[in-house]
C-alpha cells in the first residue's frame, strides 16, 4: 500500500504542475471536484484508488476521472554542461 501512496502523491504533484502550466486545462476542472487518477496499465493501483475514493465520499462534489497514460522520466535540469578542463 505504501507504494500506491507514493505513486499517488507523485501523480498529484505532476498533475498540479500540469494544471499550473495549462490554464485552459485547469478551466475544465469543476470547482471542488474530487479527482480520481487512473493510470494506464496499472490495474492494481486503479482499483486501489477507486476503492479509496468510494470509502471517502464527499456529498455533492463532482468526481473527475483523470486517465494518465504514464509518467515521463524526470528532466535533466542542468542546462548544457561543458567540461572546461579535465584533471
């Protein structure tokens, strides 16, 4: 279960970044929507997250299923490194 929690937290973080960078996408999310991720190819996680969302119903809040094809590898953040001198 810890692995699912870690994966879920990672998906939340990446989704938040996506929403911040794409305001048009963010505008399509209903106010106070409960977001349930569905990760392509990970049936066990998908079942777990649906179970968790059903155990904690929130009256009157819309449920938004977000299908995710996968996670890209993290970007290499160093910009154009150059070896100035070899020892």
